[in-house]
C-alpha cells in the first residue's frame, strides 16, 4: 500500500474520552459527534492532528470525516493517463485520475467541459509524441497546451480543475493559444513562454505571458520581458519555479535560461545547474530542486551555493523518468513501464515505492494536490496493488 502525502505528519495523544463503537443504529449519532463528550469543532480540531491513515482505519464515521469539506485535506496524486493499447480508437484517448493514498484506490475525475480531444501520436510523426502540458497552480490542476487532430492548439483558455470542489473552469483567454510551450508557476502566478501556435511565429516564440492568481476571476494574461531568441520554441518544456525565478531548460538541446520575476529580466543559467539538468526537474515548495537523471535513474538535489547537484539515491525504477512532481516531502515520478514511482526524500536514506496504474493505462503527467472532498464517501472500486 502506498504511503500518504499528509499535510501534517504530527500525531497527538487521543483524548481519554471513550469512543463509541460504530453500529448501524448509532450511525447518525456518530456522524454528529466525532468524539463523544466534545463539541464537533473541538473534536475535529483534535482529530486534524492525527494521521488520516489512522483515522481511516478506526471507524466509518472518521473515514467519512477525513473526506469532508470541513476537514483539512491531505495530499493525493493526480495523473493524466492514456490507454496503453495501440488501436486507432483509443491511442489518443486520455483520462484524468486521482489516486487516494489512504484507501489505495484510483478514481476518475469528472470529465472536463467540453470533452478534451487531443493528439498524442500520429503515424506521420513516428519519432515524436505530442505533449499535454499541465501545471500545479494554487492547489489546482491547470492544463495549458496540447495539440488537436488537425495540428491546431487544443486550448484557447487554461482549463482548471479544483480538487476541493471537484469542478472544472476556464481561466482568461491566452493571447496566443499554443500546441507546446514552456509553462510553469512561481509565487502564485502562471507563466507561458515561447512555443508554437497553429503555425510558427517569431513573436510567439520569443514571448512571455503572466497570469496572476490574484486576478483569478477577471484577470488577463500580461506580456512580460521577451526572450532574446526563439530557441526554446522547439519542444514542450516544464518551467520550474524556484526561489522567485523560473528555470527553463531544453534537455535535448542542453540549453537553459532563467527568468527573474522581481526584475522582469532573463538571466544566464548557472553552469552547474544546466550541466546537471539531465531529466525532469521539480522544486519542493519552490525552494529545493530535484532532478531525476533519465538515463542513470539517479535522483539528485541542487545545491545553489556550490552550483552542483548532489546525489541522493539511484534506482533502476527511476530510469526513463519523464515527469516529476514535488510536494509534502515526496516526489512522484512518471517512469514509463515502471508506472509512477514515489520517493520519500525526507527519509534517511531515501525510500521509494511504486504506485500501480489502473489496468490498460500509462501515465503522461502527475501532480500532487489536495484530495477531493467526498461527503458521500463509501468504498471506491478501483484498487491499486502498489508496492513499497
């Protein structure tokens, strides 16, 4: 069973009040009082310091409590999956899933409106996969760029999923919708840089646009300092938010550049940072960057004072890493045939385990976000046989 991504790893001693045993006849009463003898708000405050996995195993009412909107959400895994079969009917089909680390189950997210039709593979481009670019932004999942079957941008507006409300919405219209770009978030703002729209444009390839979270409902994309050239428009790039900067690297071309948010300026990337950027990178709380060497399966942490990447561990399971997300002391890595590998970087030495995917699916992207509210929680149906 996979470990949890908890908002708090603290524990507290349970009050001496005797807990009521769960039976059908006291079901309603148990829901009304989480701990006998205490007001609900005090009881929930006490229980919020307990690991959710422990609450889940005690009784049904506490199991429902940890999924209620009023209870502090623990972190869970969100993934963009596609059917692994190669038939024409489903080779480009994608689904949005949530993996609950407490119950070790996968659940389908509500479908986005309207249904998203994107191109992942095309027989005319055997050596190229078409990317779907997504970003974790203010505890939301945001889709920013993809390609349609007629090779046009699939998204004119950011498509946003809010886990707590389980709803999709649209952000402000992009000045230039893109098929691929450099996309990332830092300090509560989304950034889209370079890339290609319906056709190549030098203006688009050198552009940088920002959407501030404070303008979530009525804001617009604002133009920022332009890139010097169009060299970052050739591939989909995960721009990594780190210490007030946005780090943009084309791994294939070994080219990198840094955007300084405070100065609104593009800067040269430190030599050691670029040299060790040999696979997908994610920043924990926008403070510590981790890279997974896609060739060697090595996990490394960036030391900005020494300008080098320090190795944490190496594993065969991490080879072929394609995408990585970081939150709550955990890294989730999409590793092709190995599925999704989770690494606890706070443990010494680091620990890793595999989260098995639903049968017939492969992972494209992964994000770590708050769990969905499930007031009518019962027992999910799709179980995972994850290995630790």
